[in-house]
C-alpha cells in the first residue's frame, strides 16, 4: 500500500475486528482463532491486491479486505464443521 499506510498496531487491531466479523458471518464459533485468521486474511488479500496493481490505503480498505480474506480462509473450516456435525432427529429442531 503506497498511500495512507497503517501501522502494525492498527493492522493487528483491524485484522482482529475483521476476523471477528468473519467468524460471526460464517458461523464457525472459533474460540479466538478468528483473530489470527482475520489478521492473516487481511495480510494475504492486501498482498494479492497490491501484487495485482491495486494500491489502496487506509484502515477501512484493510478492514474490508481482511473480512473477505478471513471469509475465504474460513470456508474449508465451515465445510468441515457442517459435514461432520451429528444429525439431530426432527423432533429436536
């Protein structure tokens, strides 16, 4: 990011929030695993966007890219959770 770069502390806080939002959106219910996933998703998607030639800056863009990156990283986990859950009988719905 060339314009409006954010610092490391801000990147950690924004990645933390992005991971929490993605965890709530994807219904994975991870105990604090969403923090690392949010930060890594933000880092990965920002690196991909910068490599593709998009130079966005600021914490709002970092938050959006972190949210989408965390959702992408949570898809395999969500598929695993859904496929391995024990089915309940219809009278317990």
